[in-house]
C-alpha cells in the first residue's frame, strides 16, 4: 500500500534507537524526509547513516535534549514546519511514590507531558494552515493499565493523553490528526535494561525474568521495532485522516480488558 506521504517532512524525537528509530525507518521507507533527534551524538549519527544508506530521502540529525527549551528551539530551527511530528521521550524511573520529590514530578511532567505539548503548540497551526498534519505521541501501555511502580510515568503520560483527547477534536477538520501509540513489551535496549535491573538483588537471572515475561504475553513474544514503526507510519498516512484522538495499544494481547 502506498501511504501517500512521499515527499512529506517529519520530525522524529528519540529516533536514534528503539521504537523511535523504528518509526523513522518506516517513514523513510515511504519517502518521507526526516529530522531525527536524540542526545547521543555517536548513536544518532549511526542511525542517520543507516537511514541514508537504505533510503533516498534527506536525513537531518540534530543532537539535542528535547525536554529542555533550548533543545526544542534547536530542533525547531532545523525543522520549523514538519508535516509529521513523532514525540518520544524515555520514561521516568520506577520507584515508591513516597520517595518522589516535587522535582521528580516536575522532571517527569517536563519529559512526558509538557515537551510533547510544546512541540505540538509549535507545529500544529502550520499543519492546519497547510491542510495536512499527523502527530503521533509514543506513550506507554501504562496509560491503559497503570503500573504501580511507574507512578511518575502513569501520571505524566495520562496528563498528555487527556490533553490530546481535547485538542484532537479541534484539529481534525483542518486535516490534522493527533493520536497516541501505547507500546507494551518491545524487544529494545530499554526492555533489556529493565530485566537486568530487576535481576539485581533477585534470586532470578535476567534471562529467567525475560522468559517469564515473554510467556505472560498472549502472543508469546515481544514486539519488534519494525512492526511498531509500521503502525506509526500508517497513522501518519493519507489513509488515516479519520482516526484521531485515539490511544492505540500494541502489546500482543497483554491487556486483559474489553475496552
């Protein structure tokens, strides 16, 4: 299927690896020109080189911390009028809410709620004026099924979800959709780090923890960045203009609810 977005421009955050890279890769395969953002210069440049080798599109890497005002200014200077915006930032640490300070909460809100909102604010009017725009926020399955140890993430991402629910109904008539992708367990470096951290101080190995988690998923496997990227690319396509304000769960059937 031709997604109808060849020649469009996209700003993809957290794009040097994992799910962000999966989204960038899928968009590049559709002929979308990319501005990709991450904090690690070496890893980002490697990602850019990989994309340039595989796809005949323009790849502009920007090394910046997107959660900081100066980082956003740098990114928006490089890509002020994207047709597609993919927001993505690493989740805050797990822990006990009794131990979190106000600063911990502000950091979580800055990264996982306020940064996407600021990027949307900077780009959505231009999208509406041009009559086309796609905004996809990479959030978490914890929005749908909160995880007690991830309270910082639960709270911040739920705030973004509520904001998007209202705004997405205001922009769709001008051809701009806003949706959230909620990943479950995907086979990324972050998932490996979570298993390694869980194994510390435990009587189980990281491999054992990984296998138990895998078998708890109805699909009996972890997701791949490629299938996540494909879902993202479809939401960004010319065919997805009637989908807005949605929270789309990609978790291999792990969420047990009906709704």
